[in-house]
C-alpha cells in the first residue's frame, strides 16, 4: 500500500514537472500556478484511464502503433485537462503537438529519475 502511494506521488510529481516545463517552453501554452495542482490531478487520472484503453485498441487493431500510445494518451489527457480546467490553455495545432511531446518526455524522464534521486537521498540520510 505504501509503495503504491509512493508511486502515485512520484507520478504526480513527474507529470507536474512535464506540465511546468511545457508551459515554460511554449509561448502558446499557459498554466497558472493556482491551477497546477488541479491540472496535474486531472491530467494524471485521465492519462491513467486513457493509456490502457488506447493500448488495447492498438494491440487489437494496429499492433505497430503500440509504441505511440503513451504520446497519444498524453495528448488526450492534455485536451481533457484543458477542457476541465480554466487556467490551462493551449492554442495552435503545433503547440498541442509540442506540448504533448514535452509533457510526455519530461514525465518519462521524471518517472525514471525521481525514484533514483529519492532513494539515493534516503540512503545518504540513513548513513549520515
């Protein structure tokens, strides 16, 4: 149970980093600090629901597209989050694509690095 809560927390943090970096890097994407927590929660829930559904569709209809499912799930999650949150806006087709790639990539890197950094810090605390 604790491991699951830690994983959820790390996922929320990684997704928050992805949204922050995308909003910082893209002129046509805005995300207010007040909406960040709500946007991250909505984004994470939608992504968690959309990805298995899209993966199953890809496996049954187009197995070669399975690798791109996470990117499509990120786009779907961004669209739904922007519809449900007043303070997240993305304008322009290219910005939607760029935002999807940035959020997906930063979240992926964050999900990979955050556990390593946190475990390393905890080990150093135990030793020191």
